[in-house]
């Protein structure tokens, strides 16, 4: 059975660091601590999106998954 890949993201509402499955990138998720909902996003892709360099979200998700495969 394949293992899930995770990354870390801070909750924008309470600030706690959460472990988020990579397959949830771009989806709405709920913080386990404060129940705040937000979009799961990689901080690197958010910074790129803000600078209009435009790396598509799915491409960034693939890059994250590949980096996990290399480490395993």
C-alpha cells in the first residue's frame, strides 16, 4: 500500500503548523485545532503566484511528490 506524502503549512487563522497530505493541495481543508477552513497550498507556490511567475498548482504538487519519492 503506497504511503501518503505530506507537507507542512501554517493555519492562517490560528498559526499552528499542520501536516497536510499533498493530494489536498488546492482543496479546502479544516484546521484540527481551531476548525478554521482554508485552502491547502504550498508556501513556495503561493509566493510564486503572488509574483505572477505562474507555476501551475498541479505542477508544483507533482514536484513535491517527486521530492518525497527521492527521499524514501
